[in-house]
């Protein structure tokens, strides 16, 4: 693999952090819209007011926990094998329609759209509502490049070390 195709882990880190933030932001904005119509129980999705409570901690502990939860849920959505396959195929065939992607993955178009929706929630994919097409976001492109590098490295390791392992049996 050439150096020009290698991704910078700093960029990947920043892009994944941005994706997790956008996911959280979307949830908070949706929650705010929902609160205008449906009163929520106290404390739902809102950290309890620490006010003047004895031993009150800074909000950095809460934000770190929230960051961890959203980052891990974003990564879980992205690195699930079925989602990763969609990302890799979209990177390889960026102009493919959802129908063509579904056909290549040998799944129904409905199932593909469900997977695209999850990737869209994870801010890896964006949808053009006018054309009905999907495209990888910068974070999605970075994750796809990372996965391609990981697959390449693993493949090379298998090619190099598996024959030796089989011979020693």
C-alpha cells in the first residue's frame, strides 16, 4: 500500500469525534423539538442538576461519560460487519445506486436502506433527498480507508504466516 493511501490516525480520530458529536447533537435537537410537544419525565436525557449539592462534580466527568457512550455507539454501528461491508462497497463504488449496492451485497434493497439509515445516524453516510442517492461523509471515507488498510495488513500477515503455521503442524 502506498503512503498516499494511508490515513492519518489523527484525522480519523477527529472525524470519528465529530461524527459522535453530530450524532449527539442530532439527538439533543430532536429531544428539544419533542419537548415542545410531549413533556418528558424529569432527568430523561438531561443530567441531573448538580446545583449546590455537596460533593458536586464538574461537568467534565459527565461530558467524558457522554462522549464515551456516543463514541462507542458510533463505532459499534460502523464496525459491525454488515455496516462495514456497506462502507467498503460505497468507497469502492461511490456512484452506485442503492439498488446496485443491494445487488452487489446480495441483500434486499430494503435491508440495505436500513443499514444506510444506521450509517446515516452515525454520520458516516449522507443522503441526497432530491436524488435518493447516498454518499460517504468525510468520516465515512476515513473509516473506509482505515478498514481497507486493516484488511490489507491482515491479508499480508495471513499470506506470510499461515503457510508456516500449516507446515509446522
